C-alpha cells in the first residue's frame, strides 16, 4: 500500500498535532483544588515549547458539574470555578500570540437540567413549545412506566419522570447519559438555530474550532422503538458496536444535515477560503466501521473525526498495520485527513492500558481490586506506540499528561470518585476518574505544583498518586531519555520533516534482511524530501538496523548485537534517516 503525500499548501488541520487540555486537571491558579482558565494561560508557553500546533479545551461552561462540565447550564458563559469570559478571551489571545490555535468543546446532545430551557420546560405544560425543545413523552400504561426500555450509557434507565406544575406525577424526559443531562430535540428548528448562534458567539471571540461531543447521537429514531441493549457509545469492545448494530439512538442519517449547516457557519468566517484561517469541526463518534466514521468528514461536513479504531487496536504488528491501512483508505475515499489518538479523558491512559495483556478488552477504568497493569511494560509500549503514531501522515491528538508518561491512578478510593458512570452502576463500572487526575508540574511542591505552590492550597479535586511526583515536568525537563524530552524531540522532527503531510510506504526488508511478521516498518516522505524510515519491533527477537542509517529518535535504548551492529529490541520504535 502507498499513501500519497499532501500538497505543500495543505490546510493546517490536515497535519496538526492538537493537545487536549482537561481544564479541571491542568493548572490551578486559585489554589482551590480545581484547574482554571488562568492556570491554562500560565502554562501556554510550556505547550508552545512542547511543539504542538493547537489546543482543545474540554468544557469550561457554566455547569453544576454533574458530569465534569459536560452538563452545560449556559453555553455563553464560563463557570466561576474556571474563571470568566475575560479569562477565556485572554487565553485565546495568548494562545494566538504563541502560535497556538484553540478548539473548544461543544456539547449539543444534551444540556444540564439547570439550563434555562429545561427549567422552563418543567414549568410548562405537556405539549408546550418549551417541552418540545427536549424529548418528553407520556409513560406507558397508566403513565408510571418509562416510554420505552432504553438504558443510559451511565447505567440505569434513560428516562426520568417529572412532577408537573400542579404537583402530580407527569411525563418522562430522555437522558442517554445522567439524569441531569436531558437530551435535546434536534427535530425542532429552535434547537438548530440556537446552536448556530452558539457557534457564532465563540467564533466571534476568536476560537479556531470545536470538538463536538457525542457527535453521532443528536438525532434519534422519532418512533423511539424499544431497544434491549444498553446504549453503549465508548468502545468497539462493546457488543452492539462489534456487530455494527448501534440502536435507534446513534448515528441516524439525519445528523449529517445538522453538520452541513454547521460547516456553512464556520466557512462564513473565512470567505476567501484561506486554508490558514480555516475554523474546524472534529467529531467524537464511536462507530463500528471506519466508513461510518468517515461519513462525518465528507467535504461539506466536519473536518476531522477521532480515530477510535486506532486507539483500540491491539499492540500487534498485523493489527496495527491493518488499522493504519484501513484508516488511510477510508479517509482518502472522502478526501479527509486521518487523525491518530491514543489517550483522552474518557479512556484508560495508554501508559496503563498497554501494560495489560495484549488483546484484553479495554476497561472503563481500573480500580484497586482489578488486575493491575505492568507499569514498566506499559510505559515502554506507550512510548513505542507514540513514536510510531507521530510519524504517521495526518493529524494527531495528545492528551494532557501523556507527554510525561502518566499512568492512570488505579487505586482511587471509592469515596472520592466523581464519574456518574461509577455511581449510576453502583460501582460495577470503575469509570473515568483515573485518567483525569491533576497534572504534576513541580515534584517538591504541594499537589506537585498543580496549585499555586502555597501552603493554603486546597487538596486537588482528585488525589494524585505519589508516583506522579517522580514524573513531574521539573523532574523530566532537560533530562535525556525522559518521556517529556522524547515527545519534544518527536514533535520537532515531525514538523522538520513534514511527516503530517508525507506519503507512507510499507518496508519489507531492513539491512538487506526480510523483516519478520512481528516487525512493522514504513517510510514517510514528502515528494521532494528525504524519507524517514520508522521501525517498530513487536517481537522478542532483536532487529538489526542498517549500519549507514542515522538514528533520528528512538523510544528506548538501542543496543549492540553480537556482531556490534545496532539492534532494536521488543516494544521499541526508531526513526531512521
């Protein structure tokens, strides 16, 4: 297989490395134990020096925080725990001064139950325009049973019954997630127009794009038919996704017209079509096939979609090659770039996940009583995986803290857990708190420098494991071989060699010897530049490297074989020139 290089004037988003900032856990400027927007702004020089092109900030809107901000009460305001609109403006301006673009999260499937619209709906009568903004239905039979058997992603039924204004038991409203996250009714024009206005509000403030939460869920089958399965959305290991049968609440065809209209709004902010000024949309869509995912990035819809198929692929050479090929082919069919991602705020960090046996189902969190990852093996594989990922053509996403090699906190006490999935399933699902633990910046300070460093700082909103101190930024900065310096080197070389817009060709032999099946190798090159050869050894036998090759970067140490030549050991990736 050959993947052709892009043109020299490819838009920025086709090759950008985008860094996800989880605001609650990045930097706390106020010492209250929760990260905030001024904290992010203070750390922007670190991100510019790291070498990323853009940041994506998870929700910072006004919210009761039932789901860490993904329950939005006001899309045009900042929650006081994070700051205010002036802080958001300062963050955007400082980012642009440093050459960083800014994407923000948008949550269109549901609001908070404390949103003004939902409060109006509760005060209004059944069938009223206020209720029609959401999905209210009468119950079955005498009204005491839910309208259908849909289950929440977070566990339990997906319906909650309300008390009518006269005090009597009334209708039910749909919430695919927590009961405090009522689903909007996207069949109503008023909802459509409201989100066009929200897009414009933030575009006018200078944001460069939006990551769209649960992008495949907005439109439901209007008949709301029964569905015996749980409404899963976060993993191809889930049974409905494996068999490609998502149910009537996901990936309905009508969702695409919504995004076509959004694309028109964004394009209106770049009337000359300057690719450097593009504002973009990125879909979070957990779907069973690459083709269904790529439907969201056709030329008149979104610009990017997360490649969760890649994230979930087992650490085996054949599996990795298959998903890379499938990703590039599916993207080329619609003229879109591929995105690559290994970690985010919803999945176990790959430094922990890859320390589990290869092929294990991806857990939704790891608790103290669960089988524990092999930390040394997990980090070695994570470094090798990232070194391979950042050599692939397309765009890449990096989650805050992965550049430090942070593992999940796998021993959080139950009493500190905040993920609604943990509480709604009564602990059957551990949930996502372990990957959301605050960043360590300075080993010798309280909360490892996450706060102000003063003795009056509150405890972080989630406790950090002691291990995080040894992985803090100050312990790794300038240290040869540290994970932080590996990321900086990779990102610098990726930009220097234009790997994001390069062409990929598979390599079948190295140093005049055929490569075994458990070694994956490819070249990435611009049409007018030298190729970078990338080799990942998944097997136990060392791989001999060409004597005349220059080592640009390696995820681990290279050793000398019996004949003195350099060899690549298992779970290691190298870039050669």
